[in-house]
């Protein structure tokens, strides 16, 4: 399967199954586009007619030979050999490698677009006790098999509302590392309201990554990210984020924003955050009901496509000027690419990765928390809902008939199961809106890599 597109002056040919990227001239681009539908003679007729007087039949046949050579080398029109492998995954043995610990089902902000119902996950407000947290870490160790590196995300709601428990759990995990030959990698996601010197120092010492929530320009951020008195949080969190990042040095972090129907010009929010001094950026489309006032609409799509292109071009410009920044969705390794296991297994939710509620219930990921249909079990009895877990084992691109002919399927692995569920009613469905955005991001990411190799 081949995907062809033109962007920023480049003619790009992407071979789906090999991951090969070819940058070609107009003639070669047209020849590749029609050579599988036409004979060599028909292709020569078409191309010489289109480029009358500028391209000879000999030129066309020479290009066709190059195309055939690339095909034989497995770099163009590569067949898909992964489908049978994907369906063997249901019988594979899995170990748990990561937990999302919901240490706080409560929040000090009242964001109206929050998928987690202002941190409550459609339930009662709650904080995870130290005993539940310790048992969750024990559960992870017990179910991690021979895997040494384990990951724990402190999540909410707002995890800093249960900060002493977070610190105690990190200390407990460090003790268990020595006993069981494990290595814990911690991540924290915060809205920043409660950041102080203790949080900064501890996170910079213990957290491998920290996600800081900021939606961009003051008027955009404050539209939704308000406290319970209706006051925007921009002026509170921005100075704290800046100090946090300044003292973090070269350790990983992300400023993560959400764009909605009200800021489809979201590149201006990204550029604003970069101008504030933040260099590691992510901006995600809102996840909410289609009836929500902030929901993205079909008419927004062309605008968003243009925005992703504007972003890619501006990133190239800023890199030339020595002001570069990283955008999460444009991070793409064209040399190696994702391992084939990752390409066809999906994100691992429900099998290798689970979310833990304050009371110790297990769910496939944070976006399923509170939905009784997807309750997997608990940290005391383990996974008891094997039927749902088996469904997640097969949650990949090859479980979705809509993905069969999609050129991007080995980049997204079928996409987010939660988004699919909320859009279609089943985890093996398709969130078509999200698919369109994802494909645009991949096109821009590939173009960026091409431009970098071109010395732009």
C-alpha cells in the first residue's frame, strides 16, 4: 500500500508496510500514482501526453525500472504480511508493565470540557489512601513477570491534592525496587495550581516526566480552565510552570493543551507557549460529546488541516532561527520506526497497562474509569473480567474492517480504544474524525523529517 501527497513543495511517496519514504519529482510522482492501474505502455502514453515535449517514452520506461527495483527491494508497494500475526496476539501471554494511579478523584479546577467530570469520573470525590496505593504497586510487581522496567503515572483529577501520598508511594516503590530487581519510572500530570518548591524539587528528583496542563493564550486557557469561583487559572499557573521548567533542566516534561471548537487556530496557542519559553509541547483535540458546545465539528476539519501545516512550516522556520521546539505528534522516527510488535498490538490498554481508582478497581485506561461495562477487576483479586481483557488483546488496526485499506494503520495501530468506544459504541469501532486528524499529523511529521534531511 502506498500513500502519495504533496506538502511544502515536496512530492512524498510513503510505502505503508515498509515505512520507506521517497521524495520524487513531478514525473516520478505521476508514474508511481498510475503504474499499478496501467500497463507500461499506457503509463508512457499518459505521461508523455501530460508532459508533452518534456518527457520521452524512454524516460518513462527508465523510471518504471526504478520503481520495479524499489518494489523488489521491499521499499515500494510492499505487501501487508502482518494481519495473521495480529490475530495471534489474543493467545499471547501478557505482563503488566504500567499503571495509571488515580490518586485523586477530585480537582481544584472546574473545567467544563473535562472528560473525567471535573475529576470525579461520574462518581464521588475520593482520594487514594496510602494502603491502596501500596497494594497497587505490589500488584504491578506481582504481575510484571520478568520485566524490569515498570511505569507509574500519578493522575487525577488533580494528583497534587493528594501530594503526601504521592511522595510516600514513590518512597515505597524505591524500597521495592531493591527487593525485586525492578526499576520504576514515574510520571505526574498536573494543572499546576498547587505547584510549590517542594513539588518542583521532588518532581525534578523523582519524576521521569511531568505533564503540565496549559491550553495556550490567556483568553483560550481561561475559557474552560476555571476554578469553582469561575476565575481563570492562567495567571496562577503560567509563572509556576515557567519556574518548574527552568529548574527542571534537561529532564523530560510536556506542556499539554487541549483545543476545542473555540480555538481552531490552535497554532497560535502553541506559538504562544513556545514564546513563553516552553520547548516540549503537545496539543490534543478535545474529547467530549458531539452535543457539547466545545466539540469540534465537521466544518472545523479543513481549518485544522491547515493549522497542522502552518505548525510544521513554522517549526522549520524557528529551527533555522535557533528557536526550535518539539511537538509531540510530530515526533517520528523514519530510520527505525515503531517496532512491529507495537505496530500491531496497539497501546496495551487493558493488558499491559491499566488504571487504578482510589478504591483499587482496575480499568483498561483512565478514559474507561467509572464505566461498569469495562471494570476489569481490582488490585486484590486481579483481573477477573477476562472476556473484556481478551477483547482488548485484539484491539488493533486489524480488528477494524474500516482500517483495512488505510495507509496510516501501522502508525496509529488502530487508534485510541476509548475514542473509538465513545464515537461508535465499541472499542473496535473507528473514531473517524480522529482518524482524519491523525493522518494529517503523520503527513506533516513525515514532511518535517524530509525537510530536515534536505537541510531545510
